């Protein structure tokens, strides 16, 4: 099993550009999450999904959008990138209801210049 | 809203010795879960240990154990027989389930260096 796969691993964007961070899991997990990690800080929840077709906002959703058309995929869309979105982005998944902890992807380091 | 505080930004320990990382949290919830995650220089986030708030018994995973004090809202991590591979940033996290989703609040982390 590959677990949670994130692409790309690194990206530099110019202010105002858009991009999609990809996240795929092959564990048939219902629950998926996007977090961002700013330098020297903990992770903050951007969006989450409890199943295909169902998404909701987390603590810091402004400037982002998500979709969940399949159980496996949970892409994060950045529209009109801003320097404040420079961060490391983590996708995570968990088996529904067990609270056994997340399985994380390896992260995407995004720099907006 | 929940808050998680890790009061030790950096710590160091000699190889083979024991170290304890502190974590306190603030919540009005009664049912929740607590976790410690490890983030080595590779950036990968790895689950170390979890604790269910309704269980009084402290969780253990090999060299890792916790001291969970629910009334004091404290959740410390003890690493025994420290190894060089334990060098990493450690994050304490609080999870509550809302509408089935397990949303987590993370502390700002403690950077642990194991010295040979």
C-alpha cells in the first residue's frame, strides 16, 4: 500500500497564480483532511471531508477550495495565491470513527513569491 | 475552541537516557483523544502514541509512554532509552469528533535533539 500520496513535493508560485495540490489514499479511508504548517508552528485545519461528495471548512479555509468526487482523492485548490499561503501543506486520512490517529502524506512545500 | 500548549520549544537528551516532553490543553469536552506525532527532518508526520480520554490507564508503545492527567489537562510524553533516530520535532494534538469528523488541534511542537 502506498498510503497517502501528495504531489507535488515542492512548488514555487507567483502572486495571483492558481494551483491544485493533489492527495490520493489507497486505504479506503472515509475521512480526509488538509492541514497547513507555518514555520515553527503546529498544523492548522483548512478543510476536511467525511466521504465522497461531503466537504466542510476547518479553521483557516479562506483562499482555498476542495472537492471530493471519489473516496480516494481529495485535491486542494489555491486560487489567487498570496504570500500568506507560503507554508507546508499536509493531507491526512483516517478510518472513520476509530480515532486511531491520522496517516499523513509527505507534505507539499509551497512558496508564493 | 481547544488550545494545546507545548511549553518547551527545544530539548536535548543524551543517548540512552530518558526525556519527558510536556503538553497541556484546554477544553470543555469530556470525550476526546490525545496524540503525539513525530516529525523528523524528512518532514513526514508519524503517529507515536494515542490516548483515549475515557481511559484512565496511560498508553504505552515500546519506549514511548504518556502521563495523562485528565483533571489537570496534562498529557506528557516520556521517551526511554533515547536513540539518535528519536531526533525530531514532536507535536501534541487534541482530537474531538464533530459530525463524525476527527478534527485536531496541534501544539506548536518541541524540537528534541538526541546527542551521542
